[in-house]
């Protein structure tokens, strides 16, 4: 069922004026978008409650650590990164064996381009919990942005092995492989796609990358099955990011920049696509200035 209740979910024409990096069009057109996702007031209420609980004198060290972690996660979901990092650091000082905290800290240091520190945090998370799937994903992403594509591939392969039918896992492995050999990466992408459910929306991203789906057709069905504004914003955040990566690889840097900015405009703070869209823009700006 198509989303019917969002006035801003209709197709709009964007005439974004950015410097043309290639001879191809320098603007994106006919792109669906929606209002930025509003913060969940329940998270703000929960933060206030956790803050009150932390003032109690009868909490055990483990309880304090858990409250700092929980509040840090909520701060992170609202885009309050510095406050979340303060809470995560407090949590691991109180309880150094919290694998999930190291995972979050690794992501944050990746976003600050402090890759060596990020690797250390992800290593700690995996050492504490070998079954922590997302520590492999996030360490792979840190290695990818740290120009260590070979090591990134290993982590993405491990992550994919845990769930071969996840299109996002297939796509991140492709991105790392394409950084070294795009032809081989496409062949692997097609092979890995055989395990995926074509009826799942995220499969459309794979079809887009292998050339079975045009960008126009991809966008025409992006609202199919969406039941809320939140879900629509989340789906657009993902779509914008992976389209940006595709145009970036094609040398269409102006279009890629616009898509990364649109991913940020969704306000889906907790999604990795939102987080790394900001990093991508910072890296592109550095390369342009250099």
C-alpha cells in the first residue's frame, strides 16, 4: 500500500546548483522526499528519568553503568553525540566488560576519523563478545573509511555469513570489494544476491547496483508497503545514501554530494547511513580543498 497521508511524500523536482564535477548532469531531479523525522518525545522523557535515577545513592556500580549506557544510547538516537560519548565513557569506567559500549564508541571515533582508536574499540567489543555481529560490520566500515579495503572485506564477509539473506550486508561487502576491483565486485554481488528475497524492499538497492533497475523506477516504488512517516523517512535515508555511493563511484560527485545531504535531511540519526553521510561529505570536502 502506498503512503497516502504524507503531503511531502510526493515527488518533487529539486534544482540543486552544485559545481559540476563531470560532463554529466550536475543536479538530481524527480526525487521523492519527506519532512525531517521529528525527535521521539518519549526518548527525551526517558533521558530525564535516567538522569533522576542516576542521582540515587543506593545504585550498584553495575546499575550505574547500565543507566549511563541506556542514556547514552538515547542521546545518540537524538543526534547528541558528545553527550552520548560522555555517558559511554562513564559506563565503561564503571563496568569495563560492556561490549556494546565499545561498539558505540568505535562508531563515534570512526566518524571523527580517528580510525586506529576505532579499531581498538571494535576489537574490544569482539574480544568480549564473539557473537556481537554488528561489531564486525562497524569495524569493517571503519576499515573501509581507513583505506584498508582488504581487511574490511574480511569483516564484511564474516558479517554476511551470519545472515546471508540480508541485502545490506551484501551491499557493504560490495562497497569494500569495489574499492579494489569493481568487475569482480559486481560478479560477487550478483552471486550473493541469489540468496536474497526479491520481494524485500532492500533488494531493490541490489537491483539498482547490478543495473537491473533504473533510478527512476527505483524511486517510483520506494513508498510501496510503507505504513508510517517514520518508516518512509528511514527508507529514504537508506536510498539517498546508497545512491550517493553509486554516483560517487561513477565520478558524479555533485550528484553524490546532493544525495548525501538529502540523507542528512531525513534526521534519522540512529541509522548508519545517516551517520556516514556526514562523514562522506567531510571527506569529499577535504579532498576538494586538498
